[in-house]
């Protein structure tokens, strides 16, 4: 064999290399007519010759020869290798379909053609909405609260719970009364345990915002949605203040606003509205709250007598109100405190119920928390209630059936027991004092009663109780409370006492709203009125806000107060916010005081002047009488005014605190008075010495130097 046999010549190799490069360039667009020739056609066009020896090359790359037909004729291969008769077609034949045999031993999945598959991007909220519809439909079919709660928990996506509220209520609105009742029951069941309170609020807000759309499909949508909201308030899953707050966010022309008005005026203000609302849709799916409480109390009493824990657990299970098990916990704890011998039994029952999963940990904590909130009232019947409660809570935590985090919010009863006893006695006393004041309107008598109690450290608690009691009464008592607050600030309450009292009120605003529908607005009026009456200054509002917990509803009330006091004619409006009463404008009161003093100075009788001062009905503003009397004495150079002040002081009409404040106000303005009366400072010194001899002034008043002395 020749040395070159079976190999390509250098020229052939070069041509093959060029052909390979050209085909690589041509592959992406084989359909173009200007594409380069295939390597086969290039080689055949050049009629490559076989080396001498007459044999075709057997090694390396096989070279395709010019094809011949069976007849022996030379058949010219078409462009790009697409042959005529007896040829295999071109190298890249795009006209036909290539089939891949997956059963071929040499099958390679990588040779499969790629195919783009379109897919829809799924929205988690859309998926959630579809899922809750099936949960709600199943619940309406089975009435199984536990299953619905379990399915909702398994679904997750807690941030979408407001959409569940909206969908549940909107679906029930378009069905029979049975489904409406079932929807209300389910909401009460899911409250706090599965769906958080703020998600409940958000869900009802969404319903109100979509009320216009609902009304298109449901003719009486406004009335039905008003019933759902009223029922939620009665079931205590919405606070009564929700209606007032939601009104501010909705246009008055909207259906949502009409819903709130209907709920407030037609349902929640009706006599016996709670019972009527609970039975409005037939009440066929559950008993009323009061009936359930009675059943729980009865089964616990029977348990105390029988000591059969298994039977007690069975009865609790048969109640079918897992969402209301916190009431079982609360009543069991109260029984344990009332009957000392029942404590071991109750602890055993609660422990076994927790271990069996009959009472969930959240229901257990909720029951303990509810009792902790009412301990102050419970101590009136069980003096050692706080100590007993603390002991039971510690036992429950040590045995593992109460979450240890609960104790963090508790306090050391042992150290505070004596203080609590003192506080409870004080609360009973001040309730009596306040009730007597509302009957008699006698401010001096009330102040004497408070001084006799001798517990100034509890002044903020008095303020809280005063306003809370007034909020639940008529405008007369509200006005009396505001007037009394001004008097107390002058006489015995410090600004710090007032600030702390309002902080306590704002912290408990949500609880107060459960009993008093318009509590938030009325509390804002009391606080704004205190600013207008100079009991507090606007800066104190910042101090109050800083003492409130974050995200507290009281902060919203303070913002409302700022709006009230900055409004046009705010002083006049707020002084008359309770319908007039004694809430005169300050300027009116000053004019009346000036006129009565001028009449007295021009020859009036002391007794008549005292009668007019008493008729003003503003004992907290008597320091203005003192100030104007002293200024008039300087101006007229007539000491008759001192005689009037002496009589007022002797009769108790003007107190020593009011007298001291009046002198203090004149003292602060002596520099301005000296411009009109050059001897004003000397005159004031004489009046002050006279007042001190007569005992009109507090001993501390004379300790500060007069402006004249300081100047000298």
C-alpha cells in the first residue's frame, strides 16, 4: 500500500476545512437561497480524485462520490445535496419531518426538539379566595365549626383572613336565615383563636367599603349587613367604638355609611337589643351566651359534688363550644376561690382538660386573663382573691398546663396585698362621694370628703372614676364633672394627678367602649374641655401620648382632642359641649364678675354681692373675683373690696386656695399694673400683709419675694 493511501492530501484537507466552516455558518438559516454549499456538494464539484492504486480511501473521513443511477447514467446532485432520482436528499432536509424512535438503543433524549410551554402565574390571594369558598360551602352543608376552623388553620395565609370574613358574610347575606346565623356563630368561634381581632375589624371594613356593590345583587344588603355588624358588637368580636371610627372613613353618601347608621340607630339602641339580635335569625344553631354560661356553671357545680373528672370533661365536650372554653376556665377558677375545698378538684379538671387537648392553651390563657382583669371587683366578695389567683396561676405554670408567659403580666400579690385592700376601700368611698355630688352639686363638701379620706396618691383613680361614671349619665352630670375637675385642680389635685388620671382613662378606653357606645368621643370632649378650662395645657397632651402604649386607641382620642381645641371658636363650643349648663365662655364670666363688683363698690350690700358670686356657680373661677377685687381696690383707692373678700372667706365662699391663686395672679401682673398705678406694688404689699394676718393665704405664699423687693 502506498504511503499516502487512505489519507487526504493537504489540498483536500484545506478544502474540507473550508467546507466545514461554511456549513457551520449556514446551519442557523438553511432556508436562505444564498447559503453556502454543503461539504458534500463542494467535494463533488471539485471531483476529488482517489490516490493511485484504484481503491477508495477506507480510513479517515469517507468522501461521497458522484452518484450514478442504476442505468449507469451520471446523475447530477441538486444544490445543497437535494438529489434527484436515486439520491437521499439534502443534508439538512427541512421539508420533511424527522422522527425519533425512543425504542432505538442509541436513543438520546437530548435530541428531542425543545418546546416552550406557556404557564399562568398564580396569585396567592386568588388561590386563597378559591380555597375559602369551598371551606365556607362545606361549613354551610355540615355546620361543623371545628372542621371549618381546622381547615382555615391548615390553609395558612393568616394575612388574608380579612378576605375570609368578607367572603363568609357576603355569601351568607345571599342565603337563608340559617346560613346567616351559622356565619355569625362561626365568626364568634374563630375570634382570637384562629382570626385575630384586628383582622376581624379589617374584614368588616372591607364589607362596608363594598356595600355599594353588594347592594346591586342583594336588595336589602344595607339592612342585612347592619344586622351582621350589630350582632358582632353583641357577640363582643367588634367594639361598639368600631361604628364611630368607621363612619369617619366612609363618605356619607355611601351604602357603608347607611349600614353603620342603621346598626347604630335601629338595632344597637333598641331595648333588649342583645337578646333580639341573638334570636333575629332564629338562633337555631346555638343557645344564647347567658344560657351557655348557665350550663357551664351547672356542670361545674355538679363536678364539685361528684368529683367525676371524666364525666365533667365529657359534658364540656358535649357543649360543642370550643371557642367559649375560656368561660369554663374563668368559672372554674372563681369556684376554686369561693370554695376552698373545690380548688384541688378544679385544678385537676383544668389540668386534664388541657392535657387531653379539650381546652386549648389559648383558651386557657384567655380564661386566666379574663379573671385577672376582674380581680378588683372579685375582691369585694373574696378579699383574698388576688393572693389565691396568684397561687393558682403559679401552680398551673409549674404543672405545665398554663403558658409561663402569662405570669409576666401578673404582679406580686403578696407585696401589694395591703395596698390593694386600701385601694379597694378608697374606690368604694369615692363612688359614694361622687354619687352624692351628682345629687347635691356641692363642690366644697366633696373636697372636704376627699381631704378626710387622706389618700392623695389615689387622686388619678378618683378622676378616672368620676369621668367614667359621668360618661354613663346625662349631660348635666358630664358638665358637673368638668366643673368639679377645674375646682379640684385649684384646690387639691396637681397637674400630674390630672395627667395620670387621663392616661388611665385612655388606656382602658377599649374596655369602656364595650359598655358606653360613644366613649371615645365623650372622652375626647372631657380632655379637650380640661385644656380649655386651663386644667391642662396643650403640652400636656404630648405628655399623655408618650405615656400610652404603642398602637393604643387612646392615641387616636388624643389626636381628636388636638383637632377639637384648634378648631375655630373652640373655647366657646367646648365650654358648651354638654348643652350649656355652667359652661359659660370665660369672657362672659369675667363680665359678670366685673359688674357685680362695680355694683358693690358703688354702694351695694355685702350680702347681695356674696349671693351674686354664689349664683355664678363657678367656685373654681373665684380666683378671678379675688384678682378683680384687688385691682379695683388699687384703682378706686377704696378698701371696701377687702371687706367683701373677708366675708366671702369667712362664709367659705372663696377658699384659701382660690384666695391664694387670686393674689398670685395679681402679683404676677404687678409690672403691668405699675404702668397704670405707680404705687401698685406698695398697695399690693399692704393687701398681702392684711390677708396674711386674716389667714386668707397659704403659708407658702409669703416665702417668695415681691417684684419690687427683687428690683430693689
